[in-house]
């Protein structure tokens, strides 16, 4: 399953990747809902499902992501790679670090908005 992370206001209702303006895209990859749920649990939070394919990530996640030290983010990626959703995969925690750093630095330009995840 593919996911795109993007920044938008609370009243977002995008339903496909093509709907999202390129300027709002923060990153993405081949992640399942379980992967993203496990990521959020590493930040001790959970998402709000606006629909089956559109999730609003918690404000606490966005705020922490924007301010977290890169070394701490590397540690979180290590914890994330050990979560159950990655069982029987050959996930590399350094790849996850890359995704999280991309998300963090892209979000800094949009920190007045919320982070959403759209799955397809």
C-alpha cells in the first residue's frame, strides 16, 4: 500500500493522490496502515481516521516531529523498525530514518498546518 503525507488545514477532504497539490506533499512511501499506526505509537499517540484512506495525524505528533533532535528521531526509527508490523520483512531502520527526516524537514515549511496521511 502506498501512502502520501501532506500538510493541509483541518477541513481537508482529498481522496486521491492526484488531488493533492505538489506544494503540500511532505513525503511518502510503501507503508501499510499498521506501519503508520506503529510509528504513531512510538510517539505515544494515535491518528484520527477521517475515512478509510485519509488519516489526520495528531497535533502532538506534528509538534514533536518539528522540534525533535535528529539523533532522537534516529532512535525512534530504530524502535519503529522493531514493531510488529515489520515482522517478516527486511526493513532497514536507516531507510526509515530517511523517511522520517524527509517528513520532518518538509513539514517545517508547513508547520501552521496539520499532517495527513492518504493511503492508496
